[in-house]
């Protein structure tokens, strides 16, 4: 619950800051955040697939 409150607080600060930045700067920063989230998603999916494959193999062998 505290994580949700903190995330909303950070979101409010970022949106408030974006209101004072020029539009091109806001778009560049938004694109960077989008790319960072995309890389994080791809890495996490790769880790989960690797874990599920190894976990699946150990269960069969047991």
C-alpha cells in the first residue's frame, strides 16, 4: 500500500514538472522513459522464460 502511495506521489511530481517544461523536452523525456520500460519488460520476460524452462525440467526429473 505504501508503494502505491509513493508511486502516485512521484507521478504527481513528474506530471507537475512536465507542465513547466517545453513540449520538445517533455516528449524526449517521455520517449526515454518509454524505452527504459520497454527494455525492462523484455529483460523480465526473458528471465521468467528461463526460470520456467529450468523449473519445468527439474520437476520432471524429480
